C-alpha cells in the first residue's frame, strides 16, 4: 500500500495536541514583568511538515505568558520609510512563496484589530519619522507561518513592522525605541533565519538534513557571540563571520536579529538559545533576551 503524503499533516497533528494548551495559556499581566525580545528562525511552508520544529516553536510559546500583542519584523518585508502592516482585523496573509502545495496558499491567520498597538508604535518612533500604514498589506510568511504555530488560535493582535535599512546600528536603535512595549505585554520579534544560503543547499542536504560547513561554522560563531553579548562583533558579521557569503548571500534574514538585540534591556547581555539544530541544512537557532 502506498502512503500519500498530505501537505501540512504534521501541523494538523500538532494542532490537535497543542491547540488546547494554547487556548488555556495564561495571558500576560503586569505582574509578569517585561516580556523578552526574541529572534526566531521562521521556516516557510515546510515548517508545517516538520513535527520537531513545530513542537519546538509551540513549546517555546507556552513557556511565556500569552502576550497582549505582537510586533514582528520579518526578513521578507524590506521597505523604507518605516511602515506597518494593516491594523485591521483579519487582514489577508501575504503568500510570498512559490512551488508549494495549494493548501499553504489557502491558510489563514485572522488576528484581532491592532489599532491600539499601531498607535503605540507611532508614539515610539523618532520624531519626524514618516511611519506609514499599508492598509492592504497583511502579514507575510516570515510572520504568519511561525505565529500560526506559536499562537495557533490567532488570538493576539499582531502587526508587522518593515525592515527599513541594512545598517545594524540603525536597527539596534530602532529596537531600543520599541523596548518600552515589552513592559506593556507586547512580544517584540525579529524573524529571519540564522543561516539562509538557499542557493547553496543541495537535495542531499535536504534529504539528510546535514549542515554544510558554511552553515555550521556561521552558527557556531553566532552562538558564541550571542553568549558573550558581543554586539559589535555581530554587527561586523559581513567581515568577521566564517561561512560568509554562503551563509547569507543576501543579508535580510540576519538583520532582524539587531532589532531583537536593541529591544533587550541590555543588548550586550547573554542571549538564551531556545531552539537549535538545522532544517534543510540551515541553522534554525532562535533565542531570547530579557
């Protein structure tokens, strides 16, 4: 008998097991103190077929109080001037991927109205900054795919903030502006992939999930720098990190890390790794900072 693979079957099984726990998850209160700032390696539609990665993201979310709101910066929206996604309830997701099963193009992530969060973000950005709301833009897959795992009931108001520059210093400063949100129960997320050399991933790497040298070397370097709080070294990744430029032939998947660091109470504090390992040979290292 031939078993037919059903796209997203692992997610269906995950939801049956994890959905009740997420529904019952305690909501953030001021007594919980500031939420962490986090960086996550977000996967793509293949995440919905990866039972291990699903469980890791789901368990991580459950270790935190359920946030009052979420502000996420994704690698997949590079746009200046600084911009916000639609604050309306249930905006249509952006299906910014190709070559996957039809099911993934029909998935929804219908979050609540987020106008209160939009107003707070607008109040925190630098004076004179032109913060634009793209009223027709929903969350892209760097946002809705991991959040559909972490908060599967779409019961948290969520906004996406564009990635306005490739300058680590400017992104650290942007994160620092957003830091007060954490004290209000907002989860600030940088969403990328710690290594993202897709042009150099072979079918054998995908099949065996083996990490090529450039991915493993970059991951080890980043893990060490994050553990030491070496912000300047991380900011000099283009010249100092091993595995470049293969680990990041384009840099947008690494850059959200600097928003995460900037939003931390102390960007130079040691980060806590929450998820590690590889997907398709790419490092899925994800971390949090207090």
